[in-house]
């Protein structure tokens, strides 16, 4: 019946494999097999976004995603954003806007905002609020998160203009 | 949440072999969002999950008929595919409108059209919309295939008419010229929440006269329910305060709404009256 | 305030730990795994009050992969008297013969795989002999149903000693204050008003759920725990084990939120016992759903009565405040006293009488939560103020201003108020709301209104903080403190304070996180105390280090003011790069224990927390749905040591309180929590942030605070709920007395007022 299975996937650009049990979620596997801490389980019910990772370019809740289904997929986590010491512009914007307190929700928000800005490079307030309603921050850094999104969007637009 | 296997058949025949008509511990899995919640809560303890993700052909894709008369939507289509499909946005804008407040981006990226219907939670937002649109589901099983109106899937609270080894393969959704639709999600505990009541309306209007319509209530009742009596009041009628009030009363009279954590029966009945009227007015306003 | 420019104080220095947090690398106990570690999963009671007849663990024990199932009998092997708590030693590590709330831990499964442990929990069953239960605080005051047979106060609080051994009551603590002659005041007053208001049970919901890891071996214990009070944990665990404190080591990395929940002792006693029993490291990490059974905020019923003269002067006030403490006292008795003594509000009233009661019930325990009772009391006294002003036909701001406590005047305890910018805060809110301009009140089904409120709180006292400043041989600096960085920005602010004294950059200072083997005592990261208490200790420790540098220079025969760089001093002293300078200091503010009978004290609090709020709302009178279109919070934080961090504390606390006001409530049926998950217990999201949301601090100074600063983390929780309740009244003319303010309650009240009441609930 329940037996281990080897899955292969691309993790932050690197091909990797892991032998896992069918019940393991993607957060379980990222934490326990790859020592990645960015995606973390909080609500465990898809509601808070602390466990956000991208699977084939789309954000999903790692807590509800059975790792088996990552077989053959491209998985990107917050750990893949920075290039060496250079943070991603979204990460920088979060720091500049002071968009977090305890930081537990932050990687999830950052990963969501990455995708938000891909889909809406210059989002309206309304778009941001709806896109990020599924991310909870109990420290309630929400106003600063709105600022961070605007900042990152402006930077991105500026960079695009220069390029 | 341990002690189960996951199988990923690549053909329908294989899938039917792996499913089990009798054993409730064997189930298909689509996006898995609903199943995972039940498994984590230990409400559901599977022994085998049959993934539908490798089933090709009819289980995936969104196609519009050559004459534009309707859509075929594969059961494994995710909500975000629907939400972002230009054809759907153009011909069935109510779907994109419903998606905006349905769960969240991450859930929409994995939840499937078929899993959503088979889950039969009366609080789901999309089923009443499909019913209002007159959508039909193509159900396949080892004993053959049948096409049924979406409302015929639901038998009650988390209960469906599907056999344990039957699968929803696709949806057929008509696009009816001259019709317009709207979904109202009424939440009472917080802005972003499961609905206290969901109200889907599709109608064919001629100015302020209602030629024909379908009214569907969900969340406050145990399955998406056509409001036949309210429809009868409105069908052929001119939109006005008295008619809307009469329709609201008819809707309340024909449904059994019970108190729950989202509101007392009396309050939800009142909300039904108010929002039914407002929904019709909103549709009329869109038309003019 | 005219201060000379500083590169540290008053600067919005970014958080020192910012990079770790945005990259996901920050360390939380959540992530910790130790070699050989077992996971504990908890089997919980399904009934609110019962004698346990039997617990059958055999099936769980037999499941492959289960290491051991533990009940109270096993715990006793390691800890013979397994009862803990900060105020009362009333909470058993696992249920001991009785369960007192639905959700109470009864047994624990240990396994190397947490999924297996969880699976095994499902195989445990218990048989209960159910007992009648009591859930409502007012009922519990006089109920025959007793939650505890006998009161067991902890020795740590001498003022609770007289309660030891008391039987036949659910009242864990009663606090009283009497000033003047209220009865005479009422008799003489032109009007007397009396109202009752209720606050509901809510929960902290830190995004990092409660988690602790214990590693006991060879007569030593290391606890890695998401705790706001590592020093207290060490003391309490040492007491439970009968060990000296130095054999218990408590380490706390970053916390994924605390808000008062992770205070005192929570999972630590349990993991300690489990690790001793299993002889392996053990981790217990609660799920989000389980958090609701750990600790919550007190529901509260508050009856307030005021005698008021025609001109609006309040001449007498009595307060009866009943706090629902749940099944175990936790820190509830302190909430009862601290929020009790300010429960008449920030007003100058001749005759005051206060009775405040901590009551046991069969609900999950209640403890400290952001505001320490002040928000519940302000909900009552500030709604009451509006009802009085309304009846007298007075302007709501003018009525408050007329009665407001001014600096230099005695508060109800007799303590002279100092550095409390009450009037400034109230005025600033009124200004931001354009209070003197008319409001567009709407017509038809949409109605608008606005409301205002002000409140204050005292600070837990007397409490101690100790700090160590360690200057290394190259001149760099480590700051050793047991203040827990849980998002409030303490690492940064403490570094700013030390840096200011030592004349360096805050960012260059390394703040060493709590590790009781290394960092000195601190009472706890709680109740807005860190900036004031630990901030002062840090300032003094840094000054001590400077003094020692000067001494070293003198010892080396250097002339006064030679200003040789520190590394050079060390080189001269030790002949190489070696040595340390250790500055240390402790701080305990002045305090006078209130008189047991009258509640009088000349020094009841180290400082005052002050907050005022204002709201504009828009109500759909057909449904009761409403929108908060504008929300203003103004706090007195003294000098803002780091304005950006202050700003986010004010807005964060405000949004949390917004949840407690509008949506959050733990709902029960027959003593069972029915909405214990984020799917049904709704906390604020981005969609709930009002379109206009203003958070400010007044220009003020806490003269005895470090560089003029004081705590900021709670002030905006105090007055927010009544501001919204008052705005709703202003909009539609109905008064809601019970939180949270839901659309259905508003609609029901409207129907009631129209004489067409809605059918039963
Ligand atoms: C955080 C969160 C928030 C949510 N909020 C909302 C909301 O606001 N509104 C809303 O409407 N919904 C909401 N949902 C529910 C969501 O819509 C459903 O979970 C989802 O639609 C189920 O689809 P799935 O593909 O994930 O189903 P699965 O979990 O894969 O399956 C659900 C059920 O359907 C069966 N099944 C799956 N596919 C098929 C098939 N093709 N044929 C037959 N049987 C099948 C499974 O065996 C199972 O019984 C929320 C869910 C989450 C996790
Ligand atoms: S932990 Fe996955 S969404 Fe909350
Ligand atoms: S920063 Fe603490 S939860 Fe968001």
C-alpha cells in the first residue's frame, strides 16, 4: 500500500530528487529534505499563505500540495530569489517599506507579490488587496505591505524603462 | 494522514480499474484542496487516491463551440485557467466575477472544476453559477457515460448522485444570446469568508421586463437550489419594488433556511429578500 | 521636542534582522529539529467538565512507529507535583483525574514521525463521567458548579497569599478600590446612569503557533521555546523539577508573533516532562486549531454606573468588572488587578468604587493579550461616556475633555498622573476627524456616523530588567538581553539605545538573543514594558561600560579626554587584541503595592499607556452591514525612539483590535468551541484595512523613560472598539453593548428600534 516513492523536480533551478511518502506535503519535503525554511506551515488549511511556493510558475499552498504531485514540476521558493548577496527587488521593497514585524508570514507574501507583479505590473490598490487577501499577517503589517508592492512595482517599471 | 497510496492512471480504463465502486477509502483526487482539508482533519482516511492529472483529452482544456453556442470545459481545468481564459471572460463574465472572491489565488491555481462539483459542499460559490447558466456535466464510469444537468449532481449536504467509481469528465456550458448573469456572495462574519448565502441569477431582460430567468440559492440551504416560485413571480414581469418584494417572499417561502454560525434563519431570510431584489436591479442596470 | 540631532535616537533605522526575515532564513523554534527528536501530539478532552473514568491508549501504543503514549501518571514519574502557572499552581501538565474544558490535553503520543503520532492520537479513547459545567462569568460568580475544589496561589505573588486554601468559590481573585464616597456622590448627582457591556473571548493567533522543544539529559535541561518570558520559564521549570536554576537553560530565537499569548509558561512544562520520560529530545508544535485551547483573552462583563451633574461633571462612578478566566488562572488575576484599577477610565472623579473579579469557568484558559484587559474596560467606559453625553445633549469630545485627568491630578488609586498626554491624544483624533465640521450623514438606506474614544492603561509592576553590554577587544559590541524579538522591533530599538550611549551605529551592534545561560534576567517581553524597563537597563549598562572604559584609560595613565580608541586601550592593557569590557545594570522602577482594602497607592504604575481612536462608518440600514471608511489612532509613546517602528506598532495593534471589534469571537455550543480554525474564526485581511487609516503619536516625552521613550505596542488597542461602537450609534441610533459588532446585531437592534423585532436567533 503506502510505500515510499522517488520524485524528481527542479528546485530553484537545480534538478533534485527525493524519496518521500505519499502523505508528505510540499512544505514537509522542502523543510525536511532540503532544509529550506522559507515556506512554513501555519494555518495548514490554505488560508494564510505562510507556505507559499511556486509550482510551474504559479503560487500554491505548500501545506495542501502533496509532494508527489511536484514530480516533474518546477518548484521555486523564496530561497531562490536572491542572487548571491543581492536581494530581489521585492525583498528590498519589503525592507524599505518596513512591511513585516515578526517575519513569519513574510516569505509567503514576497512569493505572492512576485507573481502579482508578473500578472499586474502596475496593480491598483484594489487589485493588490484582492490578490493578497489569502495571505494573513497577524502583526498586521498590511499598510506597509501595500507600500512595498507599490515600491516594487515602481522600481520594476523604472528598470523596464531603462532597459 | 498516513497509510495511503497515490496512483496516477494515464487512461480512463486504468482509472476505472483503480477506482472501487464499493470502497469509500478509494477516491479520485483533482486539485486535492478539499480532500487535503478532510484528510488533515482526519475526517477522511483514504487508502488509495486516484489522481486524474495524467488523464488527457477530455479532462482538460476549455473549448468554445465553432458557432459560439457554448463551452466544453475539462474537469481538471483549474479555477485560475477559467478565470484567465479570454473566451470565458468574454462570453461568461460571471465566472471571472465569481472567481474574484472565491478562496484565494493559491487555491484557484490548483482547485479543479470537477473536484469542486463532486465535493458538494453547499457553501461553494461556483456550483450555483453553473446551475444558473444551465450547465451540464458529462459523467463517465465503467458502465458508460451520461450527461446530466449540474443540479442533478447534488443530493444534499456533501452528497452527490455520482457512484464511487464515476468521474466527472467535463462540463458543457451554453452561451445564451441575450442572457446575462450575476453572482452575489453575501458574507456576514467578515468581508473575506465563506458565503452566508450565495445567489446566482441569469436572466434575459428586455428593458425592465424579465423575459426568462434562473435563480439559484446556495450556502443557506443544503445544496444549490433553484428558486422556482420566485422565478415564477418574476418571469414575464416588469421589475419594480412590489414584484421584487413578492419574489423575495416567494423565495423565503419555498426554502428551508436554518440558523448557523453565519446568521440566524430570520436574518438570512431577510438577506435573501434584500439581495434577490438588489441582484435583479443590478442586472437591469447592467443592461441599460 | 527640541533634541539635538542624533544618529540613533529618533531615527527610523531599519530592523537589524530585516534580511533574515525577507529571505526566509530567520530562525524560529518552528523549524528546529534535533538528532533523535520525537514529536508529541496531544489527545484532548471532548467534554468541558468531567471526571476521567479511563483512558485507553492501547491501540495508539500498538501503532507501528509510536514510541510511547504518555498520561499524567507517567508525567508524575518525572515531576511528582505536576501543577504549574504564574499566579496559581492550578494547571496540571496533563489532565489529572478531571478535565475542566473541552480541548484540555489528556494524553500525548510520542513518535519520530509527527504524522504517525497524529494518526495514533486518533486511536486513543477516554471515558468520562460528565459533570455540570459553567461557562458564563457572571453565572460562575454564584454557581454551585465549582471548577476547582480549592485555590492554589503561587508563592511568587505575596499579595495572593491570603487566597491559599480557599474553597467553595470560582472567584480566583477579587480586587477592590474605594475613593471618596460614591453612594453620597450618586445621591447628590443630578443624573445617574448605569449600563452593562460585554467583551467576547478572542485569541492571539500568532502565525507561528505555540511550539517548544525540550532536551533533557544528564541532569540538565535545554528548552528551545517560542516564549516571551524565558527567565520566568527557567524559574518555573526549575521549581517543578526541584533543580537549581543553573541546570535549566532556556533559549528563544525569533518569535513568529506573541501578543501576550506566549508568556509565562505554556508548553514548556509538558515538553520538559516528556523529554524526561522519553529520555529523548521532544518537540510539541501546536496546529493553528489547537492554539485556541492554549490561551485566549478574557471575556468580560462590566457594569458601570455614573453620577453626573447637569454641567457634565462626573461626580461618582462604580465599576463591577467580572473577568472570565477559563479553567486555569494563567495570569488572569493580574489582569483583574491591573485593568481593574483603571476601569473607571482616564477621568478625574471624586468618588470611585471598583470591584474586579477573576472567575474560573469551563472554557479554555484566558491570559494576557495586547492591552492586558484595558481594551475590555475601555469598551465599557467609553461607550458609557457616549451614552451619558447623548443623554445630556453634550458634545462627546467636550464632555470627555471636561472630565479628563490632567497631569498632576490623582488617578483613582491616588497616584499622581504624569506624562500622560490624554488631552493631546483626544484632541489630535478630533482634529483628524474634522470633529467640528459637519459630517455628510447620508440618507435613504446608507447612513454615516463618527465616534471617538480615549483610554489609558497602567503597566505591570514591579518588574525587573537586567542588561549586559559586552565590548570586545576590537571595539565591537554585543548586547545581551532576554527581551524577545517577536516583531515589535526590540533588537533594533535596544541597539539604538546602547549605540546612543556608546556613540556607535545601532546596526553595528549584535543583539544576543535570550539564552538564560548567557543573557541576564528579564521579567518578560510584555505589557509595553520593554522599551521603558529594558531600555533603561540597556542605557545604564552602556553607561556602566563607558565608565569602565574611562577607568581603564585612567589605569593606563592616560590623561582625561585622551579618547584613545578602545582597541588601542585593550592592546595597551593586554599586549594584544584581548579582553572585554562588560557593562551591566538592572532596572526596577519605583512602585507601591496598592492597599488591599482601598486599592490606594502613591505609585501604582511606572508610566501610563495612552491611546485615543476615532472612526467614521457607513451603515447599510437594510442589512446591518457597515464599512469603516476612516480610522484614526493616536497614541502617547513618549519620544518615538524609532518613528517607523512605532508607526507599525500603532497600526498593527489597531488592526488587531479591529478584528476583536468586528469579526473575531470564539463561539461555543455546549461548551465546545465551534469555530476553532482560521476558516471560521476570521482575523483581518488586507480587505479589512479602512481606506483612510491614520496612525500617529503625539509630540510628548516620558521624562524618566530612556531618551524620553516608553512602550507603544498596546496603546492603539485601548480605545478603538468604543470609537467604532460610538460611530455606529451616531450613524443609526442603536447602541450595541456586546462585542463583536456584527451586521446581524446591528440589523436586529434596528428592527427592535423600529418596533419590528426579528424572529429569534
Ligand atoms: C483555503 C480555502 C478557501 C476556500 N474558499 C472557498 C470559497 O471562498 N469559495 C468556494 O467556492 N470554495 C472555496 N474553497 C473550496 C474549493 O473551491 C474546493 O476545495 C475546490 O473547488 C475543490 O476542488 P479540488 O479539485 O481541489 O477537489 P479535490 O479535493 O481534488 O476533490 C474534492 C472531491 O471531489 C472528488 N473529485 C475530484 N475530482 C473529481 C472528478 N473529476 N470526478 C468525480 N469526483 C471528483 C474527490 O474525490 C473529492 O471527494 C476553499 C478551499 C480552500 C482550501
Ligand atoms: S500554512 Fe498553508 S496556507 Fe496557511
Ligand atoms: S509579520 Fe508577523 S505575521 Fe506578518
